[in-house]
């Protein structure tokens, strides 16, 4: 398991890059893509919709916040 220090993770999140978090073997065994809300742009949302679509929402659904 690769763990990064908190300072590096914080810098990555604040710069707008996602962090991938893997749910351990034997549980859901999925990877979540996490963005810092303060740095989310339309490009971030586009990446989420293309690369990490929810299994609970059709890809064509619009998300309204």
C-alpha cells in the first residue's frame, strides 16, 4: 500500500488534482476519485463524469448542486 504524507496530499488536492482512494480487498474493492471542493472546475467535473461514472446514475444524467 502506498501512502503519501498529508502535506503532499493537501498540495495535490489544492492544486486541483484528484486523489484516488482504494477501498481495501474483500470490501467493495473500488477506487474513489476525490477532488477538493475549493478547486473544482468544469474540467474536474468532466473528468469525474468520463473516468469515474457512478453506477447509480446514468451517464446522461445531469447533476445539480
